[in-house]
């Protein structure tokens, strides 16, 4: 495993499971395969179609990995709904992800649907009273 820095997509209010990364990989590989097939059609160069075929195989493998990861995430939701919520809210890492170096999700930019967005039906979901951002307290920056 390399220690290269990677870009992690954040979503206000939830900590994404790595199935999102696998979805991105599938989408990017599919787009690359489609572009190579288009290049083959324009040029007739078989090198393009050969690489497109390899990428198509990789897309299938990535979809399989995504399905397995999604099943594990859904299994956690079924077997331990409280832990699922803690993971989703970024209080602890997902159990099938690397535990070392986990930093809680930044909550300092979260907004309340009821108070910040005037969604009247969300009064029971008010998040205004939550404690300060644990990630910032640890020393991370949003």
C-alpha cells in the first residue's frame, strides 16, 4: 500500500462509505472505455479497441467489488443500526475501512435543515445543539 494522498469527496452531513469511490471508479473506467471505442471508430486503430476491452473487464471487476462492499455496508445497517449511524455521521470509521489514522468527519460546516434552510418538517431533525467539530479539535482543518 502506498501512502499517497488521495482526494476524498465530502458530503455535508454524512461520511461516505467507500462504495462511493468504487462508483466513481466504475464511471471513470466506463467513460475511458467509451472514449477509446470512439477513437477506434474514428481511426480504425486496433490498439484503441484492445485497451477498451481491457477497461471493460476492469469495469466488471469494479462493479463486483462495489456490490461486495455495498453488501457489507447493508449488513452493518441490518446487524448494528446504531453503529451504522455513528459511521455515517463520521463519529467512527466504517468497519471495512482502515481504522488507523481515522479523523472524525468535519461537522463545522453542517447546516440545520430547520433553522438554516427553513424546512419546517425538519424540526425533529434539528442539528443546532450538536457539540463542536471533533475533527477541528483534533487538529485537522475543514
